C-alpha cells in the first residue's frame, strides 16, 4: 500500500447515547484506530448541534493524546474564521510540546454551525470579517516562527515553542482551496465526503501539484465496508446530502433538511434547500481497497482520511476495522496464498 489511512470522527450522537457516552466512544475509537494501524485520528468542530458532540477539537485532541500512545491526533478542523490565529498557534504549540511529533493542526474556512452560533462565537471580537487567507498566512508564520519584518507583529512568538511543530493542513472542497494550500506550501485535504465531484477533485489535485509538487495531498472520503457488497449497500441506501444554497452564492452542507432550513432563515438571505444522494464508497474491504488504489494513482493521493456516516454503532466500528491497514494487509496476504 503506497498511501496511508486515517480516520475522521465527528462524534455522532446515536442510539440514544448521552453526550458523555458519545465522547467516550470517540476515545475508544481513537485507541482502537491506534491498534489497527491507522496513521492519524482527527476530530471535528460543529456548534449548537444535537447530532454531533464534537464542538471543541483542541480540547478533545488534548484528551485523546493523553489516552493514546503513538497515533497522530488532530483537528479536522479548527474553523479559523472564528478565532485568533495567535491563540490557535499557542494552543497547538502547547499540545506539540506535550506530545512532540503527534499533533496535527487542520484548519477550515466553514462556519461549523448556523449563523446564530457564528454570531455567538464572534460576539465581542474585533475584525470579524478579516480575510481568511490573511488569518491562515499569519497562523503559518507563527507555526514556522517566520513572521516577516514588515508585519505589524514582527517579533511576536506563540509560546511555548515546541521542538517539533504541529503539522499544518488546510481543509477544503474546491480547487480554490487547493490553490491556496499549494501557494502557501502546506498540506491540503479535499473533503470528498462533502463534495464528491470527481472533476473538481481532479482539478484540485492538479492545481495543488502545480504549486506544490512535493506537497501532501489528502482526500477525506465517505466509505462504508461490510463483509459483503450487499450488506454494505443496505447500510447506505437511505443516506442523503443536504445543502442550502444562498442567494449570495454560498453553498453549505448540513446534517438535515431542518438544519438547512434553519440556516437559510438565520442567514437573512433568499435560499433554497436541496437533498442529493450521498456519494458513499461502499462494498467489501477488497472492493473499497481497489477503488482507493485507483484514486491514489489517478489523483496522486498520498493519504485517505475515512469518514463513515453510519448511524449504527456496531456497523460503523466494524467498517473501520475491515478497512484498517492491519486488516487489509492481512487480507492481501491471504489473497496471495
């Protein structure tokens, strides 16, 4: 296998579980991922949600680092529009000082919630409309300890300075985001579980490599494995993607029609809500591995981050086990014999 595999866990609240139980399941999944040979384990940021318990990735990352021994742990991602780049850098420098070489800082430009929670996050802060690229560039400069001499904040350091800096990733679902990551020379993660248009994936890969030929190109992909193709198909038949299209041209993905409607209402813009069939990779482990192998070659992908949107705990856990590097390697050995 010439690519690596990681996991994105959004801490979904299912089967009547409490928030406390849900977060402990995330801990258990991270520990299991470490045993199964996954390269990294990321947690997400969603606000004011009764479907997902992960609202503070930096706090959850710190706990997961303490509960695991070797797997990389990170944010998938911190929604940088809400926060001071300086404080984000400080947070992840502390984490990297505690666990050198194990910390990933993934940042995204989505709001991670409805307009009301965005207003709450930015309540009382300055520069709410500051350009995302400016924030990301400053964050990179702080992480790399390279704030230029002509910058207003030249000389500032986000202490403590770790011996090993956190790995910086930009998360996005468009060629424009890929271009930004390429120009800045940082790793890029294309969120195919949000935007499954393979033509856009191809464009994102091409433009990223054009700007950063030796960069790290990652794809976060929705995938569900089961012992048979038929069973896997049954697990995803009712899965939908819900999007709200705003008059300003923005399109956002929400967990349900109700949330999409609420987002549209709170935005103050004209909007439409549409549902689409979710493009989820499904099948037996060998079938999914064959597809990942194909994607790896066609789109020059260095790593896949698996997102498994199954609302049943046993089937979700089993899917991660079936697709794990250890299982696929063992399966390869059996196949060869």
